[in-house]
């Protein structure tokens, strides 16, 4: 078993008060409990959820002070005495679901994200915007040694989340799926997972740069909501028979796209809600929903099996993550770009900088 020298202090980005900003400072390195591992985080993806956590946008209390982040890829450098499934030296990932009870009815049925005792990385427990982070061994993602940690990091949330959403939609190979918010971090991966699963992806977002990126990633059509005169008609026209997509994956961070989806999804289609706009509501006409047999579902994060499946697609080279890497010290600048809607693809922070 390899031995690692573990420092007493580390660099981290800390939210000290609701609303932020993050503060780049040194904090102590924690020791893992009996069922936990300590991961030397090399890279961490930056998710819109991290911004929501800092701002306190959701009706769920956050730990404070808080180290955010839930897409941490690194190396296990220490483990508790009860841990048998993970070894020191393994490559592992810290996900949104940091831990769960493993004993309730949800955990027993592979719905551990719904556990009422779930621990959430970068929200209710400290996450991956630090050089050394703690996670429950049962829930860490097992990253194949051949995978590059820098590009693997975004798979740990964005990849798993969109892959789970596509599975929940029930779409089959050869069918069409509309991806709303396709130019962002989740959307850029959703396009690729859709292609890898044999689906036809219709990308919906705003701006020429995002359109170019979506097409390069394999979207068969791109609908620009900033220039279209009739979004509903354009989305339907992008499907071979003009009846609309079989499923809609909603990754948007504003409310309006959620209402629009009902108008262009095909009859007997499925709408999957993943994006979490602050304070948003979903409204759908009861008559249309019933007569057209539309299914509206929420999809949260994947379970442990979904995680390994999503990583397998990536390990086989079917998913290419378009990333921009900056130092951990630049995290607040990434948040500023997020708030301005200027993020294309996924930002990753390097914890050594």
C-alpha cells in the first residue's frame, strides 16, 4: 500500500457568509472517520449548484462556513479502519451525494439520493474546493486508473446527472431528445451521452458560440432562443416527422423554458426537469397533459450504479468533456462569469494553483 505525506494545512475556497464571496484561505486537513476516505483532490469541476449554494438560493439550509464543490477527482491518501472497498492510492471522485444511511427503503432500492439522511458535498458537508476532502467510502466514484483526472471531474456531477435524466426519460435508440440549456456544462455532456445512447439530439440555447459548440459535439439541430421567431415550431421542425421530440431534458437556469416544453414535446412524450432555477414553478395545462398523455418527471442525481455506468461511457472515449481549467484561487471569477451567463462548456479548477 502506497504511503502519502499528508499536510496539516491546505488551501481552500471558503464561503464564510450567505451570498459570498468565496475566500481563498488555508484551513486544517481533516482526518477520515472509520467509514470514510481522505481524497487528495487534484481537480474539481464548477457547477451552477455551487453558485446557488453560496448565494443560499434554495430552500435547504447549507453548512456555514462552507467549502463548496462536488465534482472532485483525485487520489485516496488515507482511509478509515472499516473501509475495505477502496484502497489508498486508488483514483476516486467526490460526488454531490457524499453519503447516505444505506438502510432506509430508498437506499435499499438504489434510490440513495432520496435518503432523508443524505450528506451533500459542498452543501451540507464540505466539498471539493479544497486540496484534501472527506467522503464516505461507500459513495465515492471509482475512477478507472486510465482516465485523466482533469477531464473526469465534470463527469462526477454533470455527466452522471444528464445520463440519469436520459435513462429516466425512457427514450430509445433512434428517437429524438431536445436538450434545453445545451450549451452549458451539463448540456454539452448531455448531447454526447444522447449520441452514445443512439439518440438524435436537438440542442436549444442562445448565441452563435453555443450553437457552434453544440454542433461540434454532435447535436443534429440547434435552435437559438435569442433569434427564433417561433421556438415551438422550430423545435418540432427539427424532428424527422415534425411531431416534436420524444423527450425534453430541461437543464435551464430560468423558469420560462420549463413552461415552453409542454408545447413542443410530442404526444406521449416525457419532460425531464433537472435544472433548478431559484424560486421557479412549473405550470402545465391539465387538458393537454391528459389528452396528449404527456409525462412530466423530476430527475435528481444518479445512484452508485448510474455513476459507474456514466464513467464507463467516458472511459471508453465516447464522452469528450469541453473544459477550461483555472486555478482554485480564481473560483470567484468563474462564479462571476456564471452569473453573467458567459460560461460555455465546463470550468474546472486545479487545486495546486
